[in-house]
C-alpha cells in the first residue's frame, strides 16, 4: 500500500515506536499510550468493523500546494462561477472575512462560535437565491483542482473501496463542489457518502441550501437518518478513524451508535503555536503541515496486514 512498515512486528501487540509514520517530527501526540491502545483495537478488530469519517476542505484537499499556492474551499469554487450576480462575490467575501477568523479563532469558545456560524451559513444561503445557475459551471472549475487532494488520497480511497470500508465525507462547505471534485478525481467510489450543504432550486432558480444546515460545529452522524441506507451500513461499525483540520471536526463521530474505539487525526496548519495545545487535547494524533495521507494509509495497512494474518491462521487451523 506504499507506506513503510519494515519495523512493524509481524504479529502480537503493535507499538507506536515501531510505526515509522508516527515517529516523524511533524506527528504529535498528547498520549502515545492511548494512541497505541486504539491502534491495536482497530488492527485486531479488522476492516469489517471499520468506518472512516472525514472532513473535506483542507482535510481531503491540501492546506497548501507544493508551490505555496492556495487551494480554494468548496464554497470558493462556487464563488468563482462566472454567471453569479456581480455583487455576489463581493458580498460573500465580506462574509468570509467577517466569519472565517471567528471559525479558526483559537481562543473563542465553540459555544460562542456556533451562533456566528449559523449567521454565516444563513446569510450565505440568502445570497445564493433568486437567479438561475447550472451545475456545469462548478464542474468546470472543480476540474482544475482534482489534483489538489492530499498525496496518497487516490490510493487511500482505492484501498477503502477494496476493503469495503464505508467512508463518510462530512463537509460544512458546498456539497455540489465536494461531489464534483471527488468525482473528477475518480475517488467517489460506491462506499463513499457525502453529507454537506447542497444547492436548492425552485422553478429553475437557486433557492439557497437544502436542509439541514451543516456548519463546522454541528457536523456529526446524528444528522444521518436512521432509516437511510448509509445508516444501515455504519451503525454497527464501532471502529472509526476521524479526520479533520478544525477543532469541531473531532466530534464528527458523535451520534454513532455503539462507537467504542475512535482514532481522531487532526491536520494543523494555521496558527500552529497558538492552536497546538488545543489540538493536542482534542485529537489523538496531530499532523503539522502534513499534506499527505501517509498516517491514515499506514493505519489502514496495519489493519489489512493483520486481517490477512487472521485469514491465513483460520485457513491453517481448518486443515
């Protein structure tokens, strides 16, 4: 699977210090013993108990390109569409510059942030109303950023599909852009489900966003309908890898019935020193300016390796 595992024990309990991807300088842990315990639970539980819950913007996509260039968010892709009213971009930029600093403020309590996030999303929905729009515009712009996914994302998603591991992409951004990027990058496999804010149309014109509203601090599996097909797929899968780039992402597995072992991976890029302590308290593993999927791929490789050992042992015992 492309991740170095030469120092991993062939069997028995795994140790953090034996997993090269976890002993890099940019990989931080508050409690390595807890990380080690969860890894062993995930590995020996096997792929049939696994599910992935991931943010999209700056988690599946990179936080920066190799040349230092910025990667647009899913909303920024929409905002770049040429047919939008002339004042649309100016007004959405005003909202972004007002509310984005609040969203990433390391000192403001989440309970206070929630009120502002609801304001932001509500005003954005009001702006995205009353004019015709064609999805093909989003597709055209999204095609430019299908290569902006973290290094190793294609391999990671291919392995998740092969192992039949349900993958939930939770985004407080624009679902139309998220789906378009994933589809054009050829990673929107049948095991991948996107829950996000999708454009709503009425009589051929935009009418804001579909409900429920998904913002940074309310996106978790409690919004899944218990009668939905995806809920049926995941509600018994109690081993979860959660990935995100903001503090609120750590709670994306909230609402998962019987969730017993959750590994939370946080990608930290902005305000590293100011955010470090809070990220270390919130996520099990914090990756600083890591633009790859190396760590989640390593965990998946360990799970698959043990699964193969178990299958071989079962085969031998039946002889």
